[in-house]
């Protein structure tokens, strides 16, 4: 049986692949509605339905395209069990321009 860290690592490998292809349907499927998104500027957004989650990722894809987004990766994954059926995962995302330079680095937490 895989450890909790291994299971979460596998989840984020799938998540990163979906994010790189900006597959809004796949990304939405990895979120449960209602979904709360806390943005870097402090805004809090509630996405009440799966369709709202898909629309969020479609909009995000267009923003990434406008930034000359060339890829990304996650680093520093930390996993903490929350009871027997959940986990808190925190990690750092690094996003690159098409020339390979990092244009954005941020830490994010996920309740899984």
C-alpha cells in the first residue's frame, strides 16, 4: 500500500499534467464544488458548481496564455494527515515563460 505522501504526490503529478495542458474539465474534476479559491491579492472566490470550477480554469488558461506561459512545476510538497480520510497538502508552484525564466512563484495549500 502506498504511503499518504506517495498518494498525494501521484495526485499532484496528474494535477500538474492537467494544468500544463490547461484541461479545464480534468482540473475541474479534481475539485469538489462548492470550491473556495483564495487569490494572491486576498480575494476569496466561491465556485458553487462544477461548471463554475470549469469556467474558472478556462479563464485561467487565457490569462496564462497572455503571460507567455511556457510551463511550470511544483516543489517542496508537504503532506499532513487530517484524521483518517483527508490530508492537507502544501507546495510551491513555479511558473515559467517560454524562454524558461521563472515569472511567478507561490505557495498553495490544498485540502484533500
